C-alpha cells in the first residue's frame, strides 16, 4: 500500500506542471487592434523572448522587432521605441494583456495563437 501511494505521488508530480512552470509561447500570433491587424512571430529560449511584429494599417506595413521575458504564465515584451506589451498566457495559449505605448496610452490586446 505504501509503495502504491509513493508511486501515485511520483506520477502526479511528473504529470502536473509546477506552479509557475514555464510556458513555451514560441509561434505565430494575430490580433486586431483599433482597426489594424497585427501579426507576430515569437521565439523563446528559456525565459527569454524575441520576435517580430507586423502592423497592417491602411495598406501600410510597419515592422517592430522586440525582446522580452516570460515567467510562468506572465510575459513582457518591449520595442526599443518604448512600447511595452505585458500580460498573461491563457490556457489556450493566446496572449492577453495591455500594450502601453511610449506616449502612455494603454490598449487591451488579445493575440490569438495561429
């Protein structure tokens, strides 16, 4: 009986991620923000993030390279212009958070994983 209990505990520890376990958010994302379409490609190495975002507005494409970090389900990424996107990874793998512009505006963003 004791051996079964120990075995059960080991199986649970292996199968259930630890609180704050790192999420892998590498991949492609898409969002619609204030009439613009945003796409992003994120690469993750441990807790470090880097990527490129494209914003399509009025037939024009703007490109933003960014870096950031992830800790559990919390992430933060920034562009050298001062824009910061921070928030949470949902259970579906989407990124939900707030984009704070260098001018101080706060914009809610829900970037769906593609």
